[in-house]
C-alpha cells in the first residue's frame, strides 16, 4: 500500500497514544515505514480475541469454584497460555499438566510441584491453592 493509504482508523492504540509501525511504498516506489493509529478490521479481530480470552478465564474460574478443575487451569488461562506452553515452562509432559487439572490430583501435589507452577505464574503456593480468594 502507498504511504498515503496507511489506515488511520480509531483503535485502542490511538486511545493509548501508541502507533503501529507499518511498511508502505513512498512516492518514489521505495519501501518505507509509516505510523498507523489502527485499522478497523484489525481492531475488531483483536477485540474479539480479547473477549474470547476473557470468556475462557471466566469459565475456568467458574469451573474451579464448582470443583471441576484445579486452579492451575485458571492461572494458565489468565496468563494466556495453553497446555503445551505451560508444560514447557514447568518441565512436565502435557499429559501430566492435564492430569494436574483434576482437583483430586491437584490436592495431592507436593509443594515442590506446586512451586514450579507458582513460579511460572509469579504467585505464591498459597495463592495458587486458594486462587487469590
């Protein structure tokens, strides 16, 4: 796109006084950079993604309170991780992390194991166990 055509739509970037760096073609046909305040389709997609993340966090919290999953799943969602990422951070196989989602298994985890999760989530073991209540 040409430098003059770089979108300057209203977005969260603009309200936070940020700009996104975009590549564009100048009047000489050379690639250059131009700041953009946002592009409506991109803003809509980003807002939809953020809403989905918020819903997943709320669902995980509801499931922890209902005794259907462990706080590990809630904190994983809160930190925008998936099982694969969390497993790599704590050094466990994915199947083992999924097993730790079971409340009955979570209750039996050692402090050493809980500490691995707590360190990844940057919270204490007590916060992990109580889910910040």
